[in-house]
C-alpha cells in the first residue's frame, strides 16, 4: 500500500499488522490490528476507552531488546509483541465501596434504580420511602381511585429494559390499582423486596470526610451519615452515595376561593381519595384547572353519571389524542411539533374545539411549517375529553373565578356558571424540603452541590420542545438510572463532565426559579443533562445506542398499529353507548383516525428522518425532548 505524506516531510504507511499485548502480572493477552506506524500514545488512547482514562495513564509499555528491557514512550511506534504493566487485567476495574448506596424514594424512578443496580451486580443498597406502600407519592397518594395511566403501557412499566421481559396480562392503560400491583410483583420477581425499607423517612443528611489512610475502597473519600425515622424511632446509617427521586407530583396546590361557605355543594380536590365521586350523579360539576389531572377528572365525573363537566381555566392547555400519543412514543426519530399539531386537528375538529395551532402554547410562523410547543402544564392524554366536548357534556371556559355563590361559580367577567359541586385540580409542586435536607446550594446537572455521589432527579414540569421524543417516563428513567449505575462503577468518568461546565446549573433560592426548588429543571435545560453526560462517556454512549431502538420495539410489541387503533375505537364507541344510555340518541360520531392515515403519518415521519442527499435543511426550533406523564 502506498504511503502518504504526513505534512511534516515524513511518510506514513497504511500497512497493517497484529499487535499482541501481554499483561506482566496475569499473562492475559489481547490482540489489536494496527497500522505499522501506530504510536504507543495512540494505543494508550484506545485502551482508555476499555479501561478508563485513569487506568490507561498508569500503563507502562515494555519491550525486550537483547538481554535488557526498555520502557517505550508515547511517541514511539508500538511493536508487534509488547508487555504491559500497570493493571491487573484487561477487564476494567469497578469502584469498590465500604458502605451501601441509598436510594430515596420507592416510586417508579427509585424502584427502577434498584433494578438497574441489581442488573449491574450492585447488591449493597437500600431503597427508603416514607410511605408504607411502594409505588411513590404520585400513585399511592395523589392519584384518585379511578386514575389510569394516560400514556401507553409500552413506555411506562418497571420492566422497561433491554434484558427484562415484557409485562404480561396488563391493559394498555392500566388503572392505579393495577400499576401498584405491577410494581409489587416486579419487585418480588427480581429480588428487590429485601432491599426495601418502607415507612421510613430520611430526616437528616450529613456528609462525612473519611480518614484516607484507613480507606479500603476506591469509591472516594466522602460518605453520608443519614438519620432515619420510622414510627417515631430514629436510627443512623452511613452510605457511600445517595440517589434521591423525590418526584415532581408531591405537594398539591391548594387555594381557598371567596364565598366557599355560601356554595352549598361539595368542594374538593380531584386527586387523592378525599372526594366522593358518587355525589356527582345527574349533577353539574365545575373543574377548576386544565392540567392532565383536570382532563382526567372530566372522564371520572361523567363515568359516575354527572350531567355535565365544565372546565374553568385561565388559559386553555393542549390535550393530546391517544393516537397522536402512540405516534410520538413509537417513533425512532422524534416528530416535529408541527407534525404533532397537524395530527391533532381531526380530533379537535370533531370535538368542536379551537384549532390546536391557535393555542397560547404554540409558537411558530404563519405558514405553520415549524412550531415550538411551550406550556406550563403537561399534556392531558386521551380521547374522552374530545368525545365529551362533541356530545356537549363538557365545555371549557377561559376565565378567573371571582367568587362562589349558592350553586354557582362567578367569573371575573360576571358570567355565572351553574355548579352543584366544585373540583379543584390545580396541579402539584415539588417538595421544597429536599433543598434543606441535602443542604443544597446548587444543582450541577442532577448532582447536588456538584458531588457525583448525590444524584437528585426529578421529571420536568410542563412542555417546551420543537420535537417530541416521548411523553412517558420509562425511556427517560432508564437512561438516568443506568447512567447512575455506570458513574458509581466508574466514577473517574464523571470528573471531566463536571469539570467541563457544560451541565446546566441552578442555584437554590434563585429568583429565576420563581419559588421552584433548585432540583426541578425547566424542560429545555433539563433535557440537555443526560445528553451531556452520555456524550462525554464513550462506554455509556455505547450502551445508550440501543436505548432509542428499545422504545419503538416495546411499543410495537405491546401495541401494534392495527391492534392499538382498534382498541382506541372500541373504547370510543363504548363511551358513545354510555352517552346513549344517558338519553342521547344521536348517531355515534365516527372515530376520526384510520389505520391508513396513521400508517401514512408514521411513514412520513420516517421519510423526513432520512439524511438528505444534498445540503441539510434548517432544523426546527427546539430540541428533541423526553416528556413525562404518569398521572
């Protein structure tokens, strides 16, 4: 093979040979095909990806010359046979810890972290939760008895993972009770139960610097002393690291309205178990708020026989039909916001609702070629809201509540809305006590005070994206929890990430947070964090390459296009029959999506994702974003 000029007056051969590297201590051998002019430093760089940068720096390359040995420098050419000193084996050494790891929170995220630990061979850990039941605050406390998963099971279950089996015998949109049972069964099947400490609250976290002379592990010089409280009894434990998953659906927003004492009907919140939905039969219900839980409460009230359900909100939020949600979650390439909005239009038109392009959340040019969707609330997902609007059983009013009167809600516009009962569904905020518990001054990415041993992860509030990679939690939490497992095994990999200053930061008590705890990132900033971490760590990036394909695979295994569409239509006509049984004899409105239209939408998105043969088009505004929606 002809040599080429290196630009410095020399030449370089492209001829290849097999290089044999033998470890001095163990005798283990690896073989690498290399160009004959490959330098020792280049081999060191290649081994760094396998062994880690720190281990590769310790390597000493030795060659025998006559009766003596010579240590090669990085600029010298690598010989065909060489002895290597500095590591015990060609397998990368994992960090060892004297103390257990502590996972705070036994909801979806915390349990998934425990499963990730077990998969990676990390067995010395505890999962601690203040509740007596696993499943997390969102499902154990906040969901009401009729709550269902709004997104599809394929992208929301604990067995979401490359090496884990598909969930069996579960519905596409399981109920609260079914999901809690699923969490329990998966924990039992995969050996997570012995690691759980339920009914236990972490009330204090104190970092402790270890005596480095007595250190018998490689996981770092810091540990954490935790004070735990169970049934008013306090105990102490020391842990090597903390993974905290407090969740974003924790503190319910409450608001007392003027005139509540005059209202006469029942007033409650559309979460928890505190409102008796049996009271709404043949009554007019007002729902205050228009987040995902509010849209769910339209279904709950009308299923319980309410005469009407009226949503009152300051601004209309976008809700998303089931088929469009499926389209987003099964995609390999995140569809654009413009494509998503266009796909919504048939359902909005059938419901007699405003064009989704006209909503406050939509930002884009007049020609509708691109868009960004930016709203404070997550999408309410489902078809029932649109069908109920079509039947006149649900209406949505924009306005502020001035006061309540006897069986009426009075708006600032002076309009009086008849109401036998009032449900407040104002959303949730994250737990502000977490900042004090961890002594947080700032979050660097998801690392408390920039310490890689403290991982504090919370799903993002609202929506801010020009492309949509998903609307559910499991794909994002798989990336997060497997990243944590990698970092704990190879902590040297995270140091250059923290030193890069590329991770978004949020300081506690910053005015920019508008009262939000600092561990809750806005969607756009939060969506960058895992991308930065994975992009910096080659071994983690290699694992992550399979994660995107898994989402599409799981969706089509559990919810194939034809079967999913049939299930949506069957649910639709079941509710049409429910309205007919209540006295509405109109012909059933046809379900507005067909298999041909849905398949064409999928094909068009895949075609748009193909690389262009000539110059690339300008990207849509906004980044691909994994949203979360578990209520």
